[in-house]
C-alpha cells in the first residue's frame, strides 16, 4: 500500500489560525459545561494543529479509512482538546460542541473510542496508550500498511511503569512506524511533574531505551513542524519520541499567570472573558 498524502499541508500562518481555532473551541466547550481540562487543551493546541493539519495522513470524511495514520489519545482527560481538533478538522460537526459532557453526547468528558468518530482508543487509565500503540504498530506492519501510529501522552504518564515496558518493546520490535508525543507541561495531579516524580533527563531516557528523540518548544509551530517532519522522514527503524515542552493555558494570559494546577480554576464569568481575550489575538 502506498503511503499517499491526503491531508492538506498548510503554511505556518494557517497553522497559527488552526491552533487558535482549537483553543477557542475548547474554551467554548468548557463554557458549555462550566468545567473541563481547558488548561491542558490550551497548552497542547499547537501540537494538535500540527498533527491534524500538517503531519497526519487522514481523510476527515472517512475517519475509519484503513490507510489513516492512527492518532491515539492516551490521556482521556485531554478529550476536550482532541474534540476541538476533530471539529476543526471536520471529523466532527461543529454543532456537537454544544453537547460536550451532556448525557447521550458523543463528546463525553473523558475520551471513549466507542462514542466518538476519530477517537481511536479509550485512554483514561493512564499509562496504557503507548502499549496499545505498540500493538497497533506491530499489526499495521504485519498487514503491510505503511501508516504511522502517533501516541499523545502526558508527562504524568512517565511515572507509569507500563509506559517504559512499552518503550522497551517498541525498540525491540524496531517500530519505526511509531511516534510518541509527550506533552510536557510540568504538571500532574499532585503538582509539578519535576517535583513529584522527575523523569529528567528525559531525552536521555528515551535514547537509552533505543528511541530517536527530539525535544522542542511545544508552543512553537515552526519547531513542531520541523520535529514532526524529522520523525516521519527518519531513516531506519527506531521508534521516535517528540518531547514537547508546553505552557498550560497558553494563549489566555490571565489563566497562564494564575497558579496553575491540574485543575485550573475558571470562574463562571471567566469563560466569556477567556473567549474575549482569544478574540483579541486571532491570527489572520
Ligand atoms: C492509572 C491512573 N492513575 C491515576 C489516574 C488519575 N489521574 C487523572 S489525570 C492525572 C494526572 C496525570 O498527569 P498529567 O496527565 O501530566 O496531568 P496534567 O498535565 O493534565 O495536569 C491523574 C493522576 C488515572 N486516570 N489513571
Ligand atoms: Mg502534565
């Protein structure tokens, strides 16, 4: 099977607009429910924009197309971020945004594969995504399918032993079709990741496990595009990790500067305020 490219490759200016749109959609969903992991969504929006509008080979009108690159959301609590990207990509209709978190919605607050087109796995139990990605990458290779498997995980998941078992297996099986993205926002439920259970020096760890590794500013679109290009085009069969240093609540300064925690506190009147702040910074 040829690895045809069907996703539009856009300029970085357009990517900035896509990232902005993803942020705005995530905040709109948070406003609907009055809650949601919006700090994570704002932080990872650039990574998702580059994934869905530059790197992924996919067909929005046919989310189950066999040749698609698989994008696994290991972190089920980031579902609000992925829904925003799936809506932006045209995989989900925009009107469904209003149903976020409601009974019978296809957009439950934690990601569930059975509910949502484009949600490849049910990833809420942390530390499972990379193992599933290894199995998928092995399966695709066995079928002669040249698609990539992307696994988006968090820095909190680096403390799960299962992540490192999967990392070891990926290198052992020479899974050059596997790209693991770590959203390193230096936050987890108990505080800063580097103070709770540090995984540093993180690039050295991935490298020691036999992976090709890059570490980039995960809110820099140019750096992300370059890193994804390198990961996709790398010769050889090492699995590839991209550690993305991101800022929680990126793009909404009054939230960025708040004492950030896993559960960023957004007061009832602040959802609209956050939308207004974004509206002032809309890229062309
Ligand atoms: C196996 C497992 N243990 C605990 C949890 C509860 N939990 C949900 S999110 C989270 C924080 C994990 O760290 P990270 O994803 O880096 O947090 P964030 O950046 O979103 O603050 C925890 C402990 C879980 N979902 N799964
Ligand atoms: Mg984190």
